[in-house]
């Protein structure tokens, strides 16, 4: 598929999903707007936390050499496939009344959902960032070593140098956060008007047999993910023209 | 730091003997050019001197010391370019020297002007042409004020005008007091730049002479063959 056809396919998909989403939101049902708003808040908060911690962690792992590093890299890669329900159970145990963080009273709150999604997103972003930065590091290491660049400075330079490639890592994290259902269901409880997000609402409405609402919510979800991907793709294309 | 004395240097990357008991002594002035056929170990020697690889045997003494006490810089055949501005690609290399931001900025602007890239200081380094990239790499090395500058075929794949610009910069860096040790395949460039020539073959220094003497009358058969444009396999085939 050439570039023009690929762009057309993106536009058609965006228009179809966007129109469906618009039709739903045009009703201005405050409950739906609330669900969409909370979904975005939880996922973007988790993405921010995952990115702020995951990128430096991945960069540090890429430039560091210490005993056990390989095992850590393998473990981090394995955590990319961590089942969300497992994360949900672990966060539930930590936040439940008898758990170590029970005194904060966070269970069944949006904060608990942000914590669970952050735990899912962080290893994914760190693992992808580690691979991207390690490839750059192998190219730059001889000159950095001769110049006398320290590890911390190297981490900063590599993060700046790979900033456009690292959008892939953050996009992967966003995709995981937005589409996740198991963990937020367990730690959020799917409480209407408080912790109900798009994925948990879709699961609930489907089980109730309201497929139309499920499909429309799915369209909104897809539109958001597709829109963000289009923006990221455009940014990457612009950056490769502008910065080489 | 000088004289730089190399004794019995051996290196076998991937089990293949490339340097086999190499001896060499270099003074701290001028431009020394390393000549030799592909695979003769020119780049390997430069990387060993830069400390980027461990030797399998032999010693390198820097004015009697095991480590160089002056600054050392190297420009690679394909220099690294960060996806940052031309200015930032020089400036970052001055951070480890503990200079203030104003000093780093002033020194960066100075060297960029000297290599003719001041007008491109804000452009992205990855968008420069091959010749401009090599000039930027030289500016980065120059800004570090090295005592020894190692150049690994700095004009390979450059056109004549870009080559001329790079050679002018190399001469200016020498005038600034840096010792330059460079490898090249280009006999014309060696004639134009070299104060002395080190000819490598069979993992050793076959000749180390002043440039004038080397080009007037090469002593070894390998050097004579190299200058006549004959390759080792060709000699073996003919004989």
C-alpha cells in the first residue's frame, strides 16, 4: 500500500469511527461524557506517570552494565505481557483495608485505577524505551566514552536524541492503558458516576444486552486511540523531515 | 604525553591477527599519516590508542606514563550526530570539561566560525551534507582543545571541495598546537598534509619516515607496491 492509499485508509477509518462517536456524544448525555472524561483522565494520568518513570528507567538500563542486568532486562520484557487482572489483584491486595496501603482508603477510587494502569504501562514503556535507546547507545558509546560523557549525562542526551522514536513507547503505553479492563474493574469497582470508564462500561452494557451502547462506546474509544495515533504519526513524519 | 611509544602491540579482533608486534614512536608535533591497504590495521591502531579497545599484547606509553595526561579526541569516518542543532552537537562535548555555560557557548561559536558553520548553528546536525558533518565533527574535537587528535579517514567519500575544506581545518588545528595522527587511503592527501608517514603492512610498521623521504624513495617493497596502486592479492597473483 503506497503512502497516499495508507493516508486515505487512516482518514476513512477516522471519519467512520469519529462520526459514530460524534453521533453518540451529540446527545450530550452527561453520563456518557463523564465516562469518556474519566477514561481519559485515568489513562492519561497513568501514561504521564509511566512515561516520567519508564523513560529514564529504560534509558538507565540501556547505558548501564552491572551484574544481573540481563536478568532485569528479561524480566522487564516479560512484564510487558503482564495480565492486567494479575495487576488488578496485586493492587487490590495492596490497597485493601488489610493491605500495606489500606490506611489511605484508595480502593474503588479513580486514584486506585491510575495506580493499577501505571503499573501496567510503566514496564511496557521502559522495555520499549530500553531497546530504542540501547540501539542508539551502541552507535554513540565510543564517542561519548572519548569525550568523557558520564552515564547520567548520556541518559539525558539519548532521551533527547531519541525523543521522536520514543513516541512509539508512549503510544504503546497509551494503547495498553486505554484498552485495559481487568485491573480497573477490580480496583475501581465499575461504580456508576465515580469509577466507570469506557472499557468497564462496554463490558457491563454487553453483559446487559445493550449492544448498541457498547458499540457506540467502542467507537468513541477507537476514535480517541486512532486520533492520537494519527497525531503521533504526523509528528514522527514531520520530525524525520525536520531533524533527520 | 609525548613521545608516544608503542612496543610489540598485538591485536586479534575475532581471532584474526591484524596487529602483530607493532612498534612505533611518535613525537608531539605535526601531522603523522598512517598509510596502508584495507585491513592493514589503521583504524584498529587508532582505536587502540583512543582506549576504545583492549590490546592483546604489547604496551603503549605516553611520555613514560601508562595513560595520556593531555586531552585526546577522535573523529570517526562516520561521525556521530545527535538529533540536535549544530551548536548543541559541539556544546555537549564541553560539559565534561567543567566550563561555564557562557564559556561553552563562546567556544562553540568560535569553532563553528572557524570551520565555516556559524550560519548553520541553529540547523539540525542530521540534515548537514557529508562534508559539513565532517567539519562539524572536527569542530567538536577542536573545541575540546585536544593535545592529540586522531582522525580515521576523515575525507573518505567526500568530494574534492569538501576534502579541501577538511584539510584546511586539519592544518589549522595543527597550528593551534595539537598533534594529529590520521589514517587515509588518499596518497594525494598524505602528500599534502603529512609531516611524517607511518606505513602499515602485515600487522607491523614497515616504514616510518618523513613525508618527503617516504614519497621520494619508499624503502619497503610493500610501500612501493602500495604507491604504484598494486594490492597485496595482485602481487601474490602475479608471482
